[in-house]
C-alpha cells in the first residue's frame, strides 16, 4: 500500500512539474504579463511623445505663427520694421554682465521676411 501511495505522489509531482516549471508554466506566464505591462507603459509614453511631435509638425506646416515664434526664440530674428533692443541688468561689481545665451548679436540683428 505504501508503494502505491509513493507511486501516486510521484505521478502527481510529475504531472505538476510542467504546470509550475515547464515551458508554459505559471511563473513564465506571470513574467510575460509583467513584461507586457511594462511594454504597454513604454508604448503609451512613446505615443504621447509622437503625438506631441506630430502636432508640432502639423503646426509648422500649416501656420506661420509657429515658424515665426521659433525664429524669434531660437534664432534671435526680428521683423523688417522692428528694432532690436538688448537690455542688460545692473549687476554688482563682483558679478560679470553677460547677455543671456538666447539673445541675438545687437550689431547684426537677423530679420524675418
């Protein structure tokens, strides 16, 4: 009788092995589900970034306001009829007076046409 019980316990253990440790085991399914949720989160972040870039591209293709804004802020350009003024803040003698890196060269301002 003890031998029969031992045989049944071994058979049950052999049948349980693929369920817990085999190719399609619960552990692998759990790990794959975790990887899927991480990938879905990454995909959502990338989709949001792509949507923002797509909106910016559409705005640049359709409207001149976005192009003008970029030319002013990034390139320091001005319009034909505008005058460029660069204002320096007063600083104490121990600090040096340097213009901000986004301002254009006042000697040769670029123009928008």
